C-alpha cells in the first residue's frame, strides 16, 4: 500500500516552532513602540536594491516603512531606508532585539540548529571541499544569534587557522579559533570564505556590502 505524505514526513516544521506565539506577540508589541525612536529620522532614498534602477512604484507599508517595487527587475525593497548608523544603534541598544535574543532564540535553539544551522553547515562544507585545499581563514560577517562556525563544524577543516566574527550584536563563539573582530581589521584578500547569513535583507546597501566582502576574499 502507498504511504501517505504525513507518514513519510512525520515532523512538519511549523512557524510556531521558530516563533513561539506568545513570545512573538510580545516582541511585536515592543518592536512597534520602538521603531519610531530608532528610525523616524535619517531615512535615505535609494535605488533598487536588486539592479540599481531608479524607477519604481509604491508597493505597501509595513511597520511604518514604505516598500517599493522596481519596474525593471520587480524586486521589492524599502525606500527611504535606514542608515547603517541607525541600524547598528538599533541592534546594539533596542529592547526588541534583546527580547528576541533572550526569549525567542533561547526557546528555539534546538529547532534552529536542526533546521537552519545544520543545513547551512552542510552547504558551506560542500562548497569548501570542492573549491579549495588551502582553507585557512573564514569570515562570519554580522552574525547575530547562532553562527555556523561552531567547534564541530570547524573540526572538518584541519587547515583552518582563524575564524573572524564581526557584528555589534554577535555572540562570542565558543569555538577556540573564532574571534570577534572589527571588519576594518581584516586585510584585503586575506579571507578564503565569507558567510553573511541573514544579512543582505537588513543591509543599508546590499550591493556595497557584497563589494566590500568580495574585496576581502583571495583571488
């Protein structure tokens, strides 16, 4: 007899597993009160985040931010957009970010490890194994909660000598090779691989971020 889909996949990941309903509701309440404090000023009009085009149409408003849709590539993005300074300040001082980290992330660590971190580690490992034999320096850019560069993952790369972790909201990694540093302390063309997970959607200028990170990679 044919098995049904539910029997083949007994565990279906639900949104509540990543965002417990009660905690998520409290976080939204805190966030909505805080957003005007951090982002009511200094917003900058920007071209399309996807292709750089300057023609777009209004799409919708969410949390007080105006989203536009590019008429060329159809990307949807925020404009006017918060500056890097205001975003850094938010991630460093906001109560909503602290609440997310101490409540939602702490309640869902196991689920996030299984469904976010482990698949990303497998993906990153396949890239590294297929492209280089002299893998000595990794950069984890702007990691906020859980890094893929834990001790178990690092152990797969015997040539690895250093993992640089950047970001105001980064946690100190327990991995012995991982050290928190400022991006400006990393020399150009000194990095073998860069991971920037859950970053570009929050970057003030995604294309400039990619350009900066690319300049740090060995040719």
